[in-house]
C-alpha cells in the first residue's frame, strides 16, 4: 500500500485560505515565502494567521521537525462579491451584480439584496460594500401614510405622516393627523403603518 503524504506547503496554504476567508473563488500562491534552504518534513504543515488581509504575515508550522517560521507569502485571493454594474456618481441608484474581485478590494460589510444608493462614485466592476452605499428606505420622513389600528373586531384607519425614514418591517413613529398624537407602529407597506 502506498502511504498518503500530506500536501506540500503550497497546497496546504491554498486549503487554509479557502477555509479561513469568506466567499473564496480562487487562490494562487505565487511564492510561499520560505527560504529554499528550509526543508519541511513529510508529516504535514499547519498554517496560522490571517490570510484574508493584504500582504499577510503567516506562521508555518512543520510537524516533523517541530519548527515554525513567520513568512510573507505572495498570494492572489479572488472572492465572490457584489460589484457595480455600471459607473455611478454619488447619490445615484446602484445596480449590483455578482462578480469576482481581488480580496483586498472588498473592505467593509458585504451588501445584501435590496435597493442601494451610492455614497461615493463607483466604477463599473468595482467591489461594493456597505462603506460605498446606503440602503434606500421604503418610506421617507414626511411621507403620507395610513395609520391602521386593529383591536378585536374593530378596525380604525386615519391619515398620518411618517416621522422618520424606514424599511418595511421597521418599528416607526407616526403622527396621526386627526388627533395630532404620535403613535408607534410597524411599516407594513410604503404607505401603511399598523399600530402596535
């Protein structure tokens, strides 16, 4: 029977990056960063450190010799990310598509589905994070809304006004125009608030 050897440091590094970083599409190791005079054993290696940041310094542990080294590998890590479909200026609506970009271009929280407006100018194909966009509210402060109250078999509605920007499902403050009372409810559609 032929013994199964552990992967060499390059392969182990690729596997480590894929396990550690989010949404990895591809990893290329251009250079591990070990001196050619260093020989690793055949019992496997272990990587530690953060390979997801630009120019990482990682620790390589050789189990056979019980040695370790700090190295600066040269890596290209490509990740799945939301990117701008077209060039946009700050304040414009952004159409997002899925793309693959270098990991160093994805800084900030990932953008979920929704309607987004650019905070900064964006170029077509640029990675878009929460640092670049803001979600467009479903209803804005001052919008006319219907205030709805249901209690047992009674259902009352009145015209009102939203007192802050909101997304559907948000708890909001409203002004009831008939009574001038401020009420708290849930935005259930862009023009309807159900009072709690």
